[in-house]
């Protein structure tokens, strides 16, 4: 029986793959990471995924299953000295040591550099966990020596399974029968995050009057969480809610709400690079060609916060946020790449038309590579109609310009060039 003072998320942390819930694409039967673990020969790796989906738990399970010495560091509180201490201890161990670094994206370049040699020599097997894209946050030499595994949000069946485990545990520790009449509020609050789900469930149960049977419904959950928001968020999960509110305010063209949520992050000491990177993504995803300058300003903002930091960079963040919020919006480019990827998944790798293939050798020219290609600049308006898509998907339209002044001009130009072909 677990002691009631141990947080539910910790009490229910599994110690083997058999009890691990979610990430079937990695650790399900015959999945790539499961086979590596069972074979006892794992690579250094970066576990990339949202909060509360099992990154830390998976690292503990790997160490437990492989029965190797396990060291853990948090990038928030550890530095180069701590890394070197672990490497020195690992050098004396012939078994091979696993070093788990939580929030590895918070390690700066010199801290990541200090890991390189030990990872390369196999002195340590590194497992780094991050909620951020490792392509941005992990230095290239280290990233090239690690396998990146992407973890997904937990789906509804996963969350319901976890909820069942949580209820069973709390019935023992709180000595009462628990009946979950409605689960929508708990699932919505969790947002696919197991830790949030357990925190919410535990708070609701411990806040309720102890009766023989505790009935949990949506209204009870909402009442308890709103009343105890600070307790519920004691581990900082609201960090993700606030960045979500910030992005949605920018997308919704509300500069006032955008600056408010920005101020909340500034006051909390949020990493300015994290904020700037989110705005950089939004500038392309949600504004795009409705105002291409947005991407330029967002990139300048990202570069600037890397140079000057707090407190001054808050002004640059604010200027950029106001500009992005006030800008015309279009997700047309974002939808274009999504539609193109969808088409590829349906049709596979179609051959490149012969006329636009590269023909660097005489043999390639002789068999028709590049034959019939028309050089656009040789024609009026630097355009001549020809086919660039594979035969099977000719005429497919992926880019549909948004309804804003800039993209209306783009639509007009494309219609003039392509006439009725793409329906512009």
C-alpha cells in the first residue's frame, strides 16, 4: 500500500514496460525501442514529447530493465561540474552507466559540449528528455550521436486506463469508495498529460468530504480545480496553459490579451528564447504570406533575445507580439504543406517528370532527362505554362491563397498565369 503523502503520479510510476501505458509505437510489441531495450543494447537517445507522457518514466524503466548504474541530472539545477562528476564516476564503471538529463533543452552549449566525449566513447549512455524540438535546442554534434524518439500525447483509452489505476490507489490510501460518474472534465484538464490527470484526481478526492462513496462528476472537478488552482499547478504545469493562451491570443488578433499573457511569462521568468521561438513559428503558420514581414520581425526578435536577455528583451518581445497580433492572418502556406504531405501519403513517391529531371551526364540527356524543359526567363513575364507535378496528380492544388490584400494579389497573379488549371 502506498503512503498517502506520496504524490499519486509518483506512487503509480511503473517500473517495467509491462505496466507502462502509452507510446505503443515505441514500446509496444516488436516496436523499435522495446526491441532495443530487450536486446540490452540501447543507443544514446533524446526523448522528445509533450509534458506528462512518460519520458522520465521510460528512462527509469530502461535503467531498471538493463540493470545499469543510473544517474539523473536536471538541466535546471545542474551544470558542467555535475556532468563531469558523473562522467568521472562512469569512467570507473565497466558495466556502462546511464545518465538521464531532464529538460536537456535548458543546457547551454558549453554544458552540452561537456557530454560529447563521454557519449562518443560510450562511457555514458545519455537519455535526454525535452518538450522542445531537439533540432533547435540540442547542439548538432550531440544530436548526431543520439537517436531521437518522439513521444505522443496520451489518447483517451490511455487516460482512462490511468484514471482507473489512480482511483484504485486512492481508494486504498483515502479509505473510501470512489465512483467516477463523469470523466470529461478530468480528461479535458489533463490535456493528454498523465501528471495533470493524477494531480487533478488527487486534489478532487482529497478536497472532498469523506463519505462512504465519493461520486466524482464534471461540476465537482471544475469547482475543486478552480478553487485550488495554485495547489493544482504546484509543479508548474500552467506554463503550458499560458503559452497556449499567448499563442491563441496572437492568432486571434488580440494585442491586449497577447501582451497580458506575455507579461505573465516575463514575470514568471520564462526563457525568452522559448517565447521568441513560438512567435517565429506562428509568424509562418498563422500569418504567412498575408504579411511576410512578420516572419522577418519574428526572426529578428529571436536573434535579439539571444543577444541581450532580460530585462531589456521584454520590450522586443512585446513589440513583436503586438505586431503579430495586429497583423493580417493566413494559414494558407501551413495548409499547403499539410495537403501536399497528405497527397504523398496517399500516392507514394511518384516519379519526377522527365522534362524537369536533372541531366548532368550525356547518358541522362540521351535517355530523355530534361528534354522539353522550357526556361521560364526566356518567355514573356518570365513564365511559360508547363507541367511540374507527376503525371498521376497533375492539376492538384495545395496552396489556396487566403482572403487578405497580399494574398489576393498572389491569387490574381496565379490566375493570370495558370488560367483555369488550378482553379485560382
